[in-house]
C-alpha cells in the first residue's frame, strides 16, 4: 500500500519534470482527506481549478481515504524525528495510524523534510 502525499499528486496532475511512474497507479493508494483540500487549493492558487478539475476528480476517485480521526490528529500534536510543517504532521500521523493497524505502508512524497521524518519513523519511501 502506498500513502500518497500531496506533492506527488500535484506533480502528476501538473505534468512536472518529476512525476511518479505509471506502475504506482496500479498499486493500492491511500491518503488523508487533507490531500483533497491541499490539491484543490494549489490548483485554485495557480488559476487551474477549471482546466484541471476533471483530471483532479479522476485522480481523487482512485484513492482510498483516511479521515482525520482523533487518534491521527492527536499523533500530529507530537514531535517527529525532524521538524515538519502542519500538513506534513497530519500526513505522517496518518501513515503512523495505518502502520499501527498492521498495514505495510510506503510513503510517496517529493517533500524532503517529510521523507526524512518518515525514514526516522522507519517508514519506507516509495520510489517516485
């Protein structure tokens, strides 16, 4: 299972120089509902809400969702191996929540701070 972080979803939608391999999309993908908010806000911020709405909806439809339940938010209140932004804390707490339930989860991210914190938690980083 791959936990999809916003930077990878945006890179895919915006056809950036770095984007995940097509094989990643065949795997089970899970993410926090936070990704949906971040993705739409970045698209709107760039004036791409209308032009990228259909591809965004298609991407979001292929994901499994983890709601920001209380245990996730409580974990996000505590420090991580390296400092991360608030959204990164929620994503890492979500990964931790899944792993505590016995799921084998890799993190797909282009955010180096987030990747470093995940490695410090023993979370494998997906090849993206």
